[in-house]
C-alpha cells in the first residue's frame, strides 16, 4: 500500500492538538528541508515548526557529541551530583550572557525556565525579608508556556480559557504597537496604574519577552518604554525577568536579545536554541545580586526536575555553542537578518493586507490588516492566518501564523524564523514561496470582502 502523507487521526493513538487538522508525517530532515512519508519536501522557515532547530536538521557533529556523552555518562541528577558537561555549559553560557550574569540553572524547556525564573524572583524577595512580594506585571499580548503559572503571565483570555480558576491574578499592560501606543507612554501609564493597583511593595517582577515571538512576531517596545521600566524598577525594587526562550542563543543576531534593550534584566529564561532541536534543555540565568541574596540568605534554591543539568542534554548544549562560535552564526544572523527583512518587505510590497513587516535577526513578523481600511484587524471568521499557512504548505513551505484577534491586541500575523544555517538561495526561496502564498490569500480575501479599491499599504517595514 502506498504510504499516506497524513496521519489518520481516527486510527492514531496520539492525542492531537487539533482534531480537525491534517498532520503530515515527517520521516526525515536534512539542513532546512523536511521530507514527508510520500517523499514530498518542505522548506522549513520555522526551524522545526517551533523555532528550536536553529542549526538545521541532521547535524552529524552534534549527534556525534551526544553519542559520545551518552556512552560515557548519559544521566545523573543534579540534586546530589554534578557532571563536567553541566559545569562547562554554565561557564560558557555566562561568558556569552550580558555582563553581570553569573549563575545558571538548567531545566528541560521553555515553560519550565519561565516558571523557575518566577520562583527565583519570588524567592529573592523572600530571602531579602520582603515575603509580601509575589505579584507580577506583564504585557498582555504574550506567550510564556502552557503550564498554569506561565499561562497566568499572559493577559489573553483566549489562551487561558478554561483554566482561569487555577490561575493567580497578575496584572497586564497593552503592547506599544502603532495601533495602541507608538511612543510607549501609554504602556508606562498602564504600568504605573498596575503598580498602584498591586501596591508597589507587593510586586515581585515585571515579566516580558525582550523581543516577542509568536504572540506578536518580532515586536519590541520603543526605547522610551525600557527606560521608563528601568526607572520604576529602581524606584520600587521589583525584578525584571526576560523570557528569552526563543530569542536567547542567537535568534535575533545577539547571544541574548536583552543585551540590546535599554535595560538590563535581572533574570533571563532561555530554552529552544540552546538544544537546537537535538536535546530538551532550557536554562535560567541570573545576575550576581540575585545569586547573592541566596548566598547570604538560606543558601538553597531547591526545587527542580529530573532532567535538570543532565550530562546528555548539557553536552548537546555545549556542541550547539561550539557550532555557533566556530561557524560565526550569531554574526551571520545579525548581518544577514537586516537584509532578509528588506527582502521580505520588498517581496510583500503592494499587498494591501500587509500592514507591517518587522524583524530582528532571523526572527521576522508580518502583521495583516483589513484591506478595506489598511488599519483594522481582519474579520477573524475569514481565518486568514490558517489560510496563509495552508497556502504556504501547498507551496512546500512551513510557516507559523496566528490569529489572536479576539484577545484584542493583535490580528492575523505570520512568524518567519528560519534556521541560522539557511543559505542565501534557501532564504530567497523561502521568501518567494511565502510572498506567493500571501498574494494568493490576499487576492481571495479582497474578492470575499468585495474590495474595489484597496487602501494603499501604510508602512512597508519596521525594524525597531
Ligand atoms: C516566548 C516563549 N516562551 C515560552 C515558551 C514555552 O516553551 P516550551 O514550549 O519549551 O515550554 C514558548 C514556546 O513556544 C515561547 O515561544
């Protein structure tokens, strides 16, 4: 019998994420190409679908390191034992982290890293004799993971439903996009309101992405916001935690995106690119003053998971850092990223549904609007995000589009996050296939909305 390209959900024993979606069965991958069970190939503009496979697929050098480590010592737990791979990876991460970060705790993924960052911030205050500090303030339009604590960090009812009863009440501010707050002043006002509502002496942390990933692709607040946040941190004594689960370890053309903002965070959580899709590993990094609160206090920070700091995953993390350094990939992402943004913006030029093309390194985003006014969110029932991904898939391209319209802060949008190792030709092919997909969907949408004269596109790009 000929192999099937899609899994038969009715016959499968996997509990799928979406029961009505067609899931292609990917059987192998090499570089930036995925291959399904019928031999059809797809360009991977999403680094394995989740932005994790930053170095492409099938890297024999990383696999060889993992194999050698597994043969020597695959696993010991970090509660009572340590191992050279964990020790060395912590040292090397501190070397590439922003100045002042001195300590690292390993975990197995992004949500775990964010949860541990939350626990670290809260415990820091307890260590210093301020046990009333627990409240978090965070941008509403964000994604920090699917666990209860990380779901509570976003202000998106669409994500939180039906888990509301399990979620602590944190406070949220709107994003400073062109639609809501181009200067960042409104977000600062919301931050002041939230501080007043919580009582500044009860606030543990401000928690955010330095540069957003899927929730608001490639968005970062204006400089004024970061400066205002730094002033308020100094005044009120809360910590700033950056979720760098996506942006950490090179994605934006810097080792950590936080190094490029006008504010140095106190805690950074990172994950995906640290294992590059070859191991489940994340990390929490903290600046020395956070560490010193524990060193001078209880001298313990004990909660952890079974796979934290395991030799096998840490050895993969070391191999990833080696590849990034020896192939100059962080620099390549930085230099090539600004050209990629220009190329993407040029390819989407003149499409009235495209309002904004943003980018930092190899993290790019496209925001779509209603072509009738070039301003409003697209009607959600048109399902534009899903249609763009389907059109791209039909052209052999993997993209990730989202439609958080009903949460109120962003409409249909696409994230574009290729592996750092993509060649110029592969990037050009990704851009061409994506632009063709968007043009196709835009044509359909204009016909459905009976657009006679589309609004002229307002902005080509924004690389802030
Ligand atoms: C910005 C951000 N934070 C946290 C997470 C959660 O990471 P994980 O899926 O590894 O738990 C994700 C996952 O996509 C993410 O994009």
